């Protein structure tokens, strides 16, 4: 009995840590909150009816701070990256030229497909169709570049030359544009029309503050995307020195003026063209909360950063003091539980992430993990129980009165038949056979 109790205690001790497992990470699909999967509500507006209005939308509660004064962006939005709640917005579905902020969609589409360590020799044809006045990082033809260096050129220098090289590696500019449009549809970014992968001014190419925010939110779930957009400076491969014959390199710096200056800023992308004016989408984290902000086409180019920073300040101060005026919808392209490409137990993990750690039940895995430990503990408990039973039987056998002897003290003696000892030894043999992988003999 004591041995069986000890085995039970051991099993409980091994199982207990599983009840305190961790949840999903910040900004991961498992923590997407109440953003929902439906693109449109009854009004037909993606994210909610109020986001279809052209005037400023905010729903303050008692104690909420006032919105910043002097906001001139034609379209802007500030939202919680985790819950998807839109805290305030102005005409967020207004179609406007996106400039280089469209590179977020380009990266979200192409980045997962190319190995970052892959090296590619650039051809003249890949650099032939760059728009006049394009921002460039300085890619040279007939020289090899690693994919990760090209992505730094995209994110830091907003290099259209790096975009075109990566697009050609992805099957060509036309194919990449088609894939970007399909990706926008899966993100439910209904305002976006892609014509060029780099965001260069093209007839008909538009996006919106709402859609750009969706692109940033999706991109930040990719560790490489997040790393590139948060990089402030890097070394970029240059040409070949004619004297030494060695490859040179030079410094590049992120053109995002808030990066390294605004507390908690993660990224993501800025842009400017003649038609778009200044555009900016940023993400910042403070006290465990991540906010997204997008500002499009303010009255003066340089104010886009000031207006974005003031909206972030307001968003952090207003959290919990305003009602959401809309929501960021879900990525329809994310793998669903049970579908090809979905992680095993994805639905269960998402549901479990919403439960406090102390309330979660233990999870037994089919592969290596906690289950073998529990199985071994159970067998160990059986061995201990069998050993205890056999030991007690041997003790009774040694202390039992000899045949025909009178019981002492007037007690009625119960003769030892040996049955308990044989059963315990048989159980011990079976347990040892299981532990050592031997088949059980039939008796």
C-alpha cells in the first residue's frame, strides 16, 4: 500500500508542470484576440461600419485623452496589434498611392519563399526597368549578393533595385505583382491594387491606411521581417576594388526617422513619392502592448513622423479608455487546423492561449515530450507496488507458524498458501518484460 501511494505521488509530481505551460507569443496568430474572420459587417465595410466614414472616428470613455491637435494626414489609423481593435481612425479605407510602404506587402509575399543565405548573381536585365528617380541601395550587375543583404537594401534604403532583383528571383516582376495581389486578397486588404512591387508611382496603384496596417501586422509575425525592419544600420556589399581585386562594402542606414528615437519603436516602413506624398506605417511596444499606426499624405512631408509619434503617444495613453471603432480582420491565408501546412494542434493551441496558465490542463504529446515520462512513472509505480507486495509475502512466510503448531495468544492462525507470493513474482516478471521489450509468456 505504501509503495502504491509512493508511485501515485511520483506520477502526480511529474504531471504537475504541464498544468503551468506557456501561451502564444505577442502578435502571433494565437493571440489575435477578437479580430474575427469575416471581412465585412452588415454595412459591407471591412472592419466595421465606422471605418467607412471619412471623418475622424473615436469613442472616448471617461478619462480618455483628447486626440492630438493638428493631424493633417488625409488618412490615418491607430490600432492594437494583438487584439486588432482600431482605437481611432480618419477615412482609413480611402484609396491613396502607397509609395514604398507597399514594400511591406512585397516582403510579406516573397520573403518566406527565398532562403536568406542563398547567393544570386545579378544580371543587367534585372535592373533594366527601374523607374526614373527610384530610391536605390546600390546593387551592381554581374556581382553576387546574398538574399539577406538584398532584404536589408529593401528595408533600410528602400532600394527599388533590390526589390527588382528579388522579384526576378521569385519568377519575375509580373508574377510577383500577381502574387502580391493574391496575398492582399488573403489578408482581406480590399482597397489595394498592385501594379509595381516597389510602390513606385504607377497609374491605378493604390492602397489605404487600413490595408497598410494589415500588411505590417502580418509581416511582423515573421521573425526575419521583424529583424530587417528594426535594423538601424548595416554593411552592404559594394563593387570590386580595381587595385586589390577585393569586394568592397559600405554602410547603409534605415530611412525611418523614428527608429532609434521613438521609445519602443519596432519598425516598419516609410515612403515618399510625388503622387503619394509622405506615407508611414510604424509599430511600437510599451508595457507589453504593441500598437500599429499608419499615416498617409499629411500636408507637409516632414510631419508624417510627428503625426505618427503623436498618435502612438495618444494610443498608449488611451488604451482601456476608449471603445474600439472597428477592427483589423484576420489573414484568411493562415493555415487552419487540419489543413495542409497547419501546425498539429493549432486550434487547440489557439484556444489554450486564451486560458490563464494556471487553468490549463496537461497536454500529452504523441512524440517525445511529457507522455513518455508519465508512462515510465506509471511503470515504475507498478514495479514498486509489486516489490512491496512480494516483500510483504516473504515476511509473512518467514513469520508464519509451522504446520500443526498451536497459535499463540489464542489467535486464530491463517496459514500461508504461497499464492500471493507467486502472483507478485509473476507481476514483477511481466513488468520487467515490458521494460526490457520482451514478449510476455503465456501460462
